[in-house]
């Protein structure tokens, strides 16, 4: 039996009251409830306040570069597909600096879970606009307010036929825990975009602001199999913000296509230099 | 008599130059000759003017010479641009197809198209007629060509094989019968069927990686590196390799680092432009101490530059790429043998020292074909330097960056029961967790940089060619090796006192060994394919020795021995 305590308690560098604490709690609970042992789990991340999360629980950690939480996650998953791999990142990290990897890993469909702490702001660098910042939001760089159309990660993911698309809220840990569990259990690339209030820099999208708008899609009639309906839901924002699983499409994963993985993880194979002899003969 | 002949094929992209060149090269090799080929091509799929050049010799050869004996002209540009390279040679051209303004006695008309139609009923065989005609001028034993054509078209069926042989035979007979001085280039085949290979640098790198047990390759296509990726992809299922075309080079190296962290041998392949995008991830390899092999095939820059040509212009960039300081290793093969053995070695160094290791090649080495002895796979050692489950069991805790006297920390991988492996791009302490304290920074930076000193002791001394204590020592790195060997041979035979030191272990330089070897060196002349003498700078700065002259070339073309000798004369070195 694995318990939440097995993942330890660490001192964090987060501001008191930040939504990140709830996401950490939900991740630990989800892993424990799924019976994952720390050594079976790999968390990769980029750079940002959110990307520090892997340091705050006991597990394998690859804390890489800003924007690059996904590529090492794919590399590691291919090397050892028995690992449970989660990429933990921020809205700036994943949708801005690392946008290309977001798009192409949806297409690649590796069996990993992507958790995006979407606080609609750059936290670590003290409050600049992120790709998901609201129109009109003023910062000390966007002095006239944001005028670039916000990126809608869920619509984008659904339009790319992402295998699992969901949204959680840091203020609803129970719901978020269940969502992360589903995402980990789903075979394929699973997006969990998490609405995460940043108490220090985002004075617009506060706990209160989100709480007044969010609702659970499960409580209404929503079928995650219907891509067009899912897309419609993903467009809801100002008045009511849906939480839950928007869209699921079971399809072969990246690893499924790699037939050589069927006999076991790549990392277990041994080199045999002399096997190259046959190839050398073809140059004679 | 010593044979040393050059056949050049000129034509547009899409006209089949490559096939002509390779068939000729294989035919000569089969008969026992040493063969060397180079390609000059433009970055386009159709049109333009490209050449494929084949040199044959009884003696070992490692470079192209400038005089051409037989020119197979498949387009007008071949005549306009290369007629002057022929002094006592012959141009084979189908004047029914290509208008010649001024015929002269070195131009020999071969009705390639007409013969192809007459003999095979199809003009597509006209290139094969040309191959036959070239061999006809040499009164070459036709049987070798027949064997090579049979093997080349094996997959296409008997009819195609027969047509090719018929077309070649007709071209051969035409030349033998109609060329005024029959058998002008008659050669005597050395007849040694000795199991040698005919291989390009890129293929040798790919084979070296497979021999070393590469398990994961992520890359983004870029000439002239792509051949390595393509070769490994073709053998991936057989050798249990995952090859993934990344969305960009940033992803490629970051994927490689993730895979390597998780315990497999991983590499990427790229050229300068792609490597620019990898620079930040190179630093990530440095600070996380994650092994990685980076195959970098150079082409002239900056930016897109000359995509299909050659240069050694990226050394200083590779030496310093990425912010901050961390150990790295640069190996630069000069021959296919080097490509094979050094690539395999790169994986061992990467894992032993937990650093990024470069194999730096260039278009010239990538695309040229060489004859060489079959590589000896029994010489390839696999040193993984990983902690086994049993070794870990004895530990109470595992710290990825444990401080040790060498600076090298024992490496475990994620998934090993009971332990976790933590790595961080931030400065971190022994546990791998972020630590910004000054004392820790000093410890960790020292730990990493210590490995560079240790690595220096493992770097191999340059290879000496020629007599030690010569008046002039030519130094070079990587692909200039072949041309420089021939320069030493030519100049020595003319009575000059010259030797060559060839550097394949480029960084860190084995300074003590170099100083010993060069204690009583005469004039030091550094020859390299770039505009600023990048290796010379490294050499001077690391060894404290002076380079007396720089011979430089950065027009996109590789060195020929003649070019180097002219430059030495101009600089009054000889
Ligand atoms: C290449 C690079 N560019 C810029 C930075 C500076 N930087 C660090 S985190 C960050 C933005 C983080 O935003 P987000 O991913 O939303 O994380 P948050 O702090 O909001 O959780 C930036 C710009 C960096 N570390 N690396
Ligand atoms: S800056 Fe914002 S997101 Fe970062 S820890 Fe503080 S409150 Fe949380
Ligand atoms: Mg953010």
C-alpha cells in the first residue's frame, strides 16, 4: 500500500496561499491512490514557480529548461515505458516557450500526463502576461493591457484531436485529484489544464473570480466522446467555466507504434557490437 | 606502372550522376583498386550543375586531385566549367544532345542516347552507355562492371539487369572501336579481392553508433548530417533503436537528454544551424551531467549558408556554445575508420564522464567514398558506468551528485527499486535539488570542472605522419587528414622535409603529449577549412606553442593536395 506520506513533505519556495499547494496535494493523492511507488514515477518540468513542483515530493525528477518539460518526458518514456511519467509545467512554460512541443506531442501521443498550472501569468518573473492572460490585463510590461488574443489550450488540444483533454481547478482538490487519476490511467497523451490562482501577481483571476464561475461538467450532460460538443464546451469562459473531462479519444500511443518496445523496456537491452559485422559486409 | 586516374561526371541534379559515380567506384574497387570519390552538389532536387568525381589508384588514396582524365559531360555546363581541368584527358559527350560550339581533339562523341535506344529500346539506359564508354577507354576488364550492374539492379529484375549490361557493353565497344588512340587509359587491375569496404563517412558514423549500442536517436533533418539518421532508421528494428524525428532541434537534444537520464544510449545528429538551437540543451547536459553524443556535420554558414558544401567553421562555436562553463569533449574523425571507432568511443566517454561529446564531421567527409579495411567490431568496448541494482542495494540513500575525488558521481537511473534520481537545471546540491548557496555552488562547479582535467588524460595524442623532426610540421584536424597525407608524400618525394600531425581528439587537447611531440618542431603550419584559423587558435591557446602560418580555405570546397601546395608556395613556406 502506498500512502500520501510516502511522497514526503518538503519546504517550498511558493507564496503562502498560492494555488500551487493544492495542485501538489492533488498530485500526491492521485499517485498514492493509484498505488504508484515513488521510484516508479518520473516528474519532468521546465522553469517557473509551477515547474518547481517536482522538487516537493519524493519521486524521480528531471527539472529541465524553460519551455522544455515535454521533450525529456518523451525521451524518458521511450527509454523506459514502465515509468509513470508526468510533465508538470506552467502556462508560460508550456503554451509560450514550449508551444511547439505542446502541439507536436499531442500529435505524437505518448502515454504521459501533462499538468499545466495555468495561472494566466508569469509568476516567477514577477507578473508579465502569459499566452493565457485575459485581454486588457495590465502588467508592468503590457502597460496598455494585453491585446493579443488569449490562447485557449483546450480548444487547441481538441482541434488537434488530443487523446485526453481536461480542466481542473486548484480550489477543488477532490475533483482535481480524480481528474489527475483519470489522466494518468488514460493510455495516451493527457492534458490537465489547472486553473491556478496566483495570489501575488494575478489580481484579476483570483480564487473568488474562478469560484464564482467554475462548474463540473459531469453534473451536466456532457459526453467526452463527442468532439464537436467538447469543442463548444471549451469555448465557454466568461460567465461559466467548465471543469472535468472535455474530450477522450482512445487511439494507439506513440509507444504502441514502436514494436521493439513490445518485448520490454528499451533500457533493458544490451549492446552487441559484433552484430554490426553483417552490415559491414554489405559495403564490401 | 602506377595508375592514378580521375573520372569526373558532370550534369544536372536528377540526371543520375550519383548512380554513375557509385557504379564506377564499385567496379574499380572490385578489381582491387583503391578508390576515392567526392560529390559537389547544389541544394536543389532538379537542375543546376553538379559533379561526381572518382579517383582510382594502386596506392592508398585519401584525397581528390585537380586534374581530370575522363570527363563524362551530361550537360553543357560540364564542358564550359571543366574543360580546362583536362590537360591530356578526354571528354565523353553525346553531341546529339549537347551542342558543342567548338569541337577539339579531346572531345569524343559517344551517341549515348542513340545507342541506348538502338540496343535497349529506351533512352533511360544512356547513362549506362556512358559508364561503358569510360571503361572502354581504359580497356578495363568488362566482367567487373557486369558484376556490379547485376548487384546494383538486383531488386529491379532480370530484364533491367540485362538491358544495363547490354547498354554498357555497347558503350564499351563503341569507345574501344572508335576512339582514335584506343586504350589510351589502359590500366592493369590489381586483382586483389581482399574484402575491403567502399564507404562514406556518414555511413561509418552510423555503424559506429550501432556498434556502440545506440538505443535512441532524436534529430531534425539537416544536410549534411541526415545520412546518419537515415542509415540508423533503416536498421532500427533490427538493432532495437528508436529513431524519432523531433519537431525541432530544441526538442531533439532535450529528448536525447531525457532518454539518456532514463538509462539508454542516446544521440542526436545535426549541422551547425540545428546545433544553434541545441545550445541551451547543451548546457542542460552540462549541469545535469547527462551523457549525450552529438554528431555535428559542418557546412558553410552563417545561417543557411551553403547547405551542400563543406567547411570546418563551427569549432569555436562548439567549444563555447551555451552559457556558463562545463566540460565537453570534441572528437573529429579524418577517415571512415575514425568515424567508426571514434563514434563508438564517444558513447564511452559520454557515459564515463557524464558529459556531452561531439563527433564533428563535415560535408566532405560525410559524402565522400573511401576504400578501407573492414572495421574490426571486436575492438569496440561498451563501458556503461551505471550502478547496478545490487550495488545500489547496499546504500541507505542515493544522491545523484555525490561528491567524489574524481568529480564523477555514481550514476543510477530512474526505476531502480527503492531509490529516486533527481536532476535539475538549476544549481543543485548532492541530492539534485535546487540549492543557491554560495558554498554549494563552489563545490558543484569544482566537481564538474574537475572532470575536464581527468578527461584530458584520456585524450589521444595526434598521429604523426612522415619523419619526426621535419623542418615543417603541418597540423590539421578532422577531414583535412587525407589531403595533408598526400601533401607530405608529394613534398617529401620532391626533397622537402615535411611531416603531419593529425588531431582527432580536439578537445580537451592532450597538452602534455603535444608539447612532448612538438618540443623540437620546426615551422608549424596549420591547415584548415575555415576563414579564421579556429583550430590554430585553440592549439595556441591550450599549448602555448605558436602556429607560424595558417593555410585557410572557406569557399565551400574541400582541400586538394595541389591547393595546399600552392598555398604553401604562396606563403613561402616551401
Ligand atoms: C530561456 C529562458 N527564457 C526566459 C527565462 C525566464 N523565465 C523563467 S520562468 C518564466 C515564465 C514562467 O511562467 P510560467 O511558466 O507561467 O510559470 P509560473 O511561474 O507562472 O508558474 C520565464 C520567462 C528562462 N528561465 N529561460
Ligand atoms: S508568484 Fe504566484 S504562482 Fe508563484 S508561488 Fe507566488 S502566488 Fe504562486
Ligand atoms: Mg504561469
